[in-house]
């Protein structure tokens, strides 16, 4: 039958709808916790908080950290406040220097971070474990 082949546009559309329905069903089974339902502003504040927490763990001030990466304190403060998106190149250098991952910065996933740092972050900021549980559940269940 020509209708059931991947080359048929109707088949492609029906597969897309099926994939959307499966993803929607997964979301209904595993609803996002209230802390994970974020506006873009709240998301950027979360990114800034995670950057700040690593800086504080290293016992560095904003000025010292900014100088390490060739920035001024005002620019660094805007990153931590969520007012500006971090520069991706500097963020890579930050992750390397402090042994954290981009997954930690953007998704609150501490699994790739240095063990002592990850443990300290989870103890000091319990909201990370809730976000991590949500991320793990949805990453596993959203694979089609």
C-alpha cells in the first residue's frame, strides 16, 4: 500500500502526530514539578544561580572570578542575576576550570561534575535533586 510508506507525505504527518501523542502521554505520566515550570527569565536566573553556587563553592568573589575570565565584575554579576546569557566560550572555560558540565549549568544535572562539588551542591541546594529527578525521568521516557 502506498499510504503506509515513509515516502508518502500523509504517512510522515501521521508519524509526526503519533510521536507528539507519545511525548504528550509521557509528559502527562511524569508532569513537570512546579519548580521546573519556568519562564525564560526564571530559567536564566536558574543558570545564573548554578554559576554563582560553583563560584561560592570555590570561595571566590565575583570580581576575582570575572578577572579569571577576562570580564569585569558588572558583566559577571549580570550573568549570575540572569540578566544576560553567559558567553558560550567563557562558559566552556568556566566549566573546565571548576570541573562542572554544561548539563549542570543548563539542566541542573550534577552527574558529570566533580564528586565533591556535586555532593556539596546537592546538600546546599536540595532543589537540584528535584530538577535532576525530573530531567532523568523525561530523558529516559522521551526516547521514541
